[in-house]
C-alpha cells in the first residue's frame, strides 16, 4: 500500500464487500440460516475493527540515532514496508477464513443451484 489511508480504505472496502455478499446471499437464498449470517457479519466487523486498530504503526527510532538522514529514511521505509506486508498477510488469512465460513453457511441444495446456474 502506498500509505496508511489507502490501507484503511482497502480494509474497509474489503470488509464491506464481504458483509454485503453474505447479506445479499441471505436475501436471495432464504435457506441460509439468519443466525449464521449474523455471526459472520459480526466476525467481519470484528476483523475490520481489529485490523484498523493495527494500522497505527509507529517507527520508534529518532533520526539522530543514524549517521545520515538517508540511512534513517531507508531504515524507516523498510520498517513500514515489512510491517504493512505482515498486516496485509494477516488480514488476507482472516479474509480467507471468513470466505470459507461464508461458503460453509450455504446449504447443499443452494450450492447445487448455484453450480447449475453457472454451468448453463
């Protein structure tokens, strides 16, 4: 990500899209359990809140600790790149878990109906 603002937008948009997909699926296919949908939406909301809280990453070293400003900038840039990549990887794994749970919430007859629609 280019900066924290873009990362936060990415997290919000992804979580919003996931929540809307499961809610739309519940409307289209009433066989999906309302309680399961509510639990999944709550899990998505918790994922968004915890991930956004982790975005506030701070580089804890002062420029005076380095021999040059260029060395400080390089170290700082590398620190943020590593931290953001780790955060995005963790977020991706959590999103995969949510998607698997969303798929498991679909009853077998609904899955068969979707597969039949896709293969037409």
